[in-house]
C-alpha cells in the first residue's frame, strides 16, 4: 500500500478514536521522566511563523520514518538497506 493511502487510513482511524494529528510540527527536544516524556515541539504556521510548545505525554510515537526528526531527537540509529 502506498504511504499516502496508508496515512489516510490511519488518520481516519485515529480521528474516530478522538486523536488529533498535527502537521507542520517537529520535535526539537525529548526528555524521559518518571511518568512519561516531556517534548518540545516546533510548530510552523502557514505564513512561516514558528512557535514552540512544551508537551507532557505518557508516551510518544515516532511515525516519521527512518530519517525522521524524532529518531534524530532521541539519537536512535536507523539500520536499513537502501
């Protein structure tokens, strides 16, 4: 299944369960704490203006690919063949 099709299916499923997916948002810092994680998010508006937000969550899902921002933020190496 092509990625763009899979993303659509996943978004619809998440929306049905009350989950909001944010686009144009990237992690800049992640810290594991006793009750979850603190993450600093950089958000880019349509006009190019950026803002930062600190979020506390029980967990974080990195679904941005092997070369994604979250993987780099937590310094997880990607092991794959090109």
